[in-house]
C-alpha cells in the first residue's frame, strides 16, 4: 500500500522508499526511511 491509499489517522510502517535520484533523496531527508512509523494527517 502507498501513503496516498492510507486512510486518515491510520498508523503504518514504511517498508520501502520509491522514487529515483533527487526525489528519493528528498524522501529520505524528510525521514521517510524503512521501519519508520508514520500517520497520515491530511
């Protein structure tokens, strides 16, 4: 499942980070790294 399919206020754990090049680096810089818990707020 991707973050855009995750219902609001639902907790999930990141398993992989997609994207290539600068986009992937930006995701990682924002803290979206594998094994991180996230909650969709908006």
